[in-house]
C-alpha cells in the first residue's frame, strides 16, 4: 500500500480474548504443494494476508482456478488446468516463498523456470541447498542472467544431507520426492510446526512420509496424489505477537487456539521475565497476565524447537523496557537486527555487534517516525509504539500486511489506539470489504 502508515498512540493494559488465523508459513507451502495433484482442494483457516494473495496470483498464472472466500477464510484451488511451469518474476521478487513451487513443478512437469529470488533485508538468503539437492535428484539447472531453467527427465530417489536444517529446502525436496519411485531420505531436516502441517497435507493426499529421530524424513514415492480438504494450523507467530502486545502494555490476553506446544522456549522466556502464563488442555490455548515489573532476559534464536527467529524482533521490543540487560543472539539470519536502529529512534538503548544485540532497559520510549524493514520488524515497532509516549508513525506497511491479516484490528479490539492511514493499491483492493476503506479508525 503506497504512502500508507500506521499511527499508534500510547495504549496501556491491552486485554481480552482473540481468535487466531492460520499460519502464513504453513499455508504458502501447502498452496504450492497442491501442484502435486490435479483437481479441487479446499483449505480452511486461510489468512487473508498479502502473501496469500501473491501465491493465489502465482498459481492462477500457472493455470489453476482459485476461489477465496476471505470472510470465511476458505480457499478452493483447482489444479486440473495447470499447464505452465514458468513462474512470474514479479511475484518472485515480491515473495521469496515463490521458490516453494519449484519442487512441485519439477515433480509435475519435469520442468521449472523461475527467477532467482535474490536477497532481502535479512541477508543474502541464497537457495544453494535447494539447487544442490535438486541436482542430486538428477535435475539439470541452467542459469541465464537472473533466471533459472530446471529440467529433469526422471527425478532420482536417494540420500539428501542438509548442512543446515533449512525450512524451505526441506519442504522443496520433500515435495519433489513425494511422487518419485523409490525412497528418499532427508538428513538434518527442518521440523518446524508449519512443515509438519505440510507433511499432514501430503499424507492426506496419499504420500508416504515418516519422521525418524533425530531429524530424518523418509519419503517413499507414490504414483499419484489426490486433492484434499485441510484446516491450516493456527499461527504461532501471530499468537506470539499478541502475547507480547499484552505483556508490553501490562495487560492480560487469552488465545484459546494458540499452539502452546509449538512455542515452548518462547513461553519459557516470557515466564522468566515474570509474566504469568497458563496453557490449556493438550497444550492448546494460552492465557497471559503481564507482570508490572518485567525482568530482562537473554535469548538466542535457532531452528525449531529453539527460540523462533520470527519472534526475535518483537521480543527485543519488550526487552527495551525491562529491568536489566538482555543479550539477543540471532543465529538463523546474518542480518536480522535492523529493527534495533528504529527502536533506538524511540529512545531504546541497544548496542549491536555482529549478530548480537545488547539491550539495556530504559524507563520509557518516545513516539517517532519509524520504518519497518521486514514483516517481523514491523511488529516490533508497533509494540514499541503501543507503550511510547506521544505518537508513533510507522511506514513500510507492505511488510506488515504481507505477514499479518489486519493485526491492527485485533490490537484495536484489545484496546489499542492504532489507526491505519492508507491509499488502496489496485492489486490489494479486495483485501478490504466494501465500506472498510482504510481511512477509517481501525
Ligand atoms: C522460512 O524461511 C520462513 N519463511 C521464514 O519466515 C523463517 O524465518 C525461516 O524459515 C526460519 O524459520 C517461510 O516459511 C515462507 P531457511 P526460509 O531456508 O525457508 C540459509 C517470516 O518472517 N539458507 O530455513 O527461507 C538462509 O539464508 C519469514 O515469516 C542458505 O544458506 O528459511 C538462512 O540464513 C522470514 N541456503 C538460513 O539458511 C539455502 O539454500 C535459514 O533459512 C537455504 C537457506
């Protein structure tokens, strides 16, 4: 949304019950996995975030028929008519997750033409683990400028060893292997909850996949995969952001659908700060009551089940006002501390050295004009704005909307004084129902 901004005023003690949408990082890869089948599938609990709309457009351009009933979060995708393997480079630039159609296209057509996704503010973000291992499966990859032309007569099963448990590479290889005759094993695989939801979908489609300790995926290829109906898991990252909003404002929030089982280390750190956390039956549902004297805690991000890198920035915002100092170590992405600079504009005391940030708690923050550099940074700045004295203006709204479905509305329902000022971009106008044009108070 061009020229859009969020205006945030100090809002204390956010409180109430909130329902969650489905996980962005599950639904995007699940949508691409539907290229492995031909026919109509139905996905429920689908967030109406900008990335989902980008993926819809990508699939439509490959020939899929898509219907999205946003109010009901229901998405129907018919892949019977998919007849192309060239991915629109503009969408590739907008959304790195587009790379996740490469495995399914190779399995379906033996071909995939994509543009190199390129880096983003988080770092170089190469795709070498994807390409190296596709080559191990017999794929010939020809580079032409920014474009990659991948081609294979028949994918080969075998042993794939990942030097790092990359989420995207694990997902891409696994999807490519699902229809390959024989057994493919992925060693040192990622096991993020969103990836486990993808495995649940693939198994529903008829795939043969098992998870062997410590982190090996065994995929026995099948001849055919069938369309499915599936409910996307609730978004642990949206849950984390809402818990942090209540914690930073000294409030109390209840998230009945929150996947506590997927947030253990994060919840441990919130408890160490002094916040009171209650978890529901079967580890589903989280209630948080904030302490009024939070202690600073240190943490280090890592692959699941470690502390999620996608909650590092919002958790940093909390440390800015906690008593004491916190050392934050970002180990997943080499350049994911950019938000520290924007928090400093609001009066935070943060010293960044390499992939570490030392945060010294201060009495208060002040409103300022801040710029969101990526999805999770936008959340950190909104949280800081909720407790800062005066007005905070945040730009970089496309990041906020890529990752969250109108999260500002949920925060407002909890008592936040937050307002989206925007001019509608013609591509995203159906994000807003008639009469809800973004000049209104949220
Ligand atoms: C997924 O990205 C998520 N995106 C990210 O969420 C998340 O931060 C990340 O996993 C880690 O949990 C989606 O699921 C769409 P990786 P992905 O491959 O798959 C390096 C958000 O905010 N690497 O696990 O791209 C890479 O550069 C986003 O929602 C290579 O070097 O992450 C990074 O440093 C941001 N070569 C590390 O591995 C490769 O071929 C982890 O990346 C692949 C990755």
